C-alpha cells in the first residue's frame, strides 16, 4: 500500500517544446509497483500551457483547483475545479491555464506511457 499527499511530492518543470509554466510530480507509477496506471500531478501557472498534441492512448484528467481550458474536438472548452476530462486516444488536445489564474490537475495514463518528462495531460 502507498499513501502520498499531493502537496508533499516534489515536482519539476516540464521541459519540452511547446510547454510553458507547468510543473509535474509523479504521484504513483511503475517505481511504486503500479502495474497498469501512472497518476501525475500538473501545476500550471497563470497563462501556462501544454503543446497541442495527440498520442495513441487515452487518459483521464481531474481538475483539482483553478481554471483553464482544454482543446478537444477542435474547440476550447472551459475547465474549473471538480471537472473531469476523458481524452480519447489519437485526439488532438491541449491544456491551458486561465491568464489570470493557475490550474492544478491530475492525469491518469497507462504506466508504460509515463516518462517523467511527458507532456502535461498527455
């Protein structure tokens, strides 16, 4: 069994093209013995964003706090604390924090797809 507090796990800046103002912490992953899923925490500063991207696996996102938007099906949709997003495989998407407020979200992906520097919400 593993118990961690999302506010106590060290995070690091996401370093990749098209990312601005986002930090990631791996909450649970392969290193913890999780065989199927990795849970990641992303903190976006006000105006922070991921690149527009897609990949061959689904993922699920839960907005913990703040506001922002997600690009799905060709349009931006507003996000706020408590919202859940299902991103299907091969769907272009992008997460952006509001310009005047940051956004914190959790992202669940297949454990074999998690690589510490993966794109936010990817």
